[in-house]
C-alpha cells in the first residue's frame, strides 16, 4: 500500500501553571501562569508527525516575600533615645515575560492518541517586574510608656504603602525541552454531529510540559530588596523587585510550565495525480505500466 502523506496547518492555545526555578537562598520558586498562542505546519507520514511553527508566550510569576519585623535605634527631638519598630508585610513581587517561541517537534499518532517531543527556541520580546509592600512604624521607649502609634510628625504611621513601580527586566534567550501527550477528540459522537467536514479538520487535547535548559537571568548589581535611608524628611523606606535585587546578582533562573493544550488542525488540499494524453504513443499501442494513459484531470 502507498504511504499516507498529509499536510496540516494548525492553531493551538495552551494554558497552565508556570514556575521560575531559581537558587536564591531563603526564597521559594516563583509561581504563576503560562499562556501560549501559536500556529504550526504539521506533516503526517503514516504514523509519524513532524511539526514546526511559531507561538507567543506570556508568563506571569509571583515571588513569595517574607514579612519583616525589626527595630531602628532613633533619637527624638528632645534628645531621648527610643526604638522605631518597623513591620513590613503584604509584600507583592511580580514578573512578566513575553517571548517568541519556535518549536520543532517530532512524534507519532496511533488511532486516537498522539505524542510529540522536541526543542523550543524562546526569544524574549518584553520583560517587566514590580514590587510593593505595606509597612507600619511605631515608637518604643525604655521608660514605661505605651508604644506611640499614628503620629506622622514623628514618623509613626500605620499601613503605609511603598512600591518600586514597574521596571524593565530583560530575559536571556531560552532553549526549552517540550513534551506533549494527547488524544484526538473530534471522533466522538458529539463532535461528529456538529462538524461539517470531519475529514478535513482534526481537534486534539493534550497535556504538555516545557522545561527551560538555560539560565534566563541576566544578572547585575542590584540594590537590597528592602532598605531604608535617612533623609532631610526623616527615614524613608524602599523596596526592590527580587529579580533586580542584589540577592539575584549571580542567580540561576529557569522557567518551567505544565498545562493543557488545545489544537485544531486544518488539512491542506491534496494535489490530484494527473497524466498527459500523448496521441503518438497511443497510436503505437503504448501502455503505461500498471495502468493506461488517461486525459489530464
């Protein structure tokens, strides 16, 4: 039997859990979500699949930032020593990533099940990060006074917000290992009823894994994630996103995601075989092997 060769153009949408895996001491990997939208050219040769294309990747991650509770030795306007108690909580640290991915995948399909594996080259188009937290300050004296709260003229304030704003964050080129395992879902009774061209369109649902092989962090010489400075207006507090802070100067960061992939494949037209009628050969009684000549379709 002749081999089956079919060509498809596909579109897909992926949604799943994403993580930034890093080696920053005292901080857990960042968790978030992953979204891919893309198109591919896919070739079926019997049970073999080859696919390549392009997709846009968006990842959002949230780093867990620990609360802080510490004292600053201070002196009031009357020259009396006291401790400024500083509590920092409700911290939020976000990173954003938009990449162009180029997947080159190989696999196979048998009956309703299929798999594909291969590399994805990922080029960063946009990156950003931001950090913010709330802080409360109050004063404690050695004398048996109650703590002093909510006195802005003495810098005792409650639930004040401090933030870094949105800052640019460039990610390095990434090479990801991709794997997906799925099932063709358009052969069920439900989809057969509503599909007009069951032989020209295929739908698939799969679970996928993308694992980054390279370090995407650019490094640098950042500031501490939280610091304070004494100014003419008193003590000021500042925050810095984790990925831009001095804690991540030499960090190794990889991205990883798992989720669900939905694909629609549209079959490309198959060019029909044709033969040119040769009158001279026909007069000589010429016969083509395994068949006769015919007028071109």
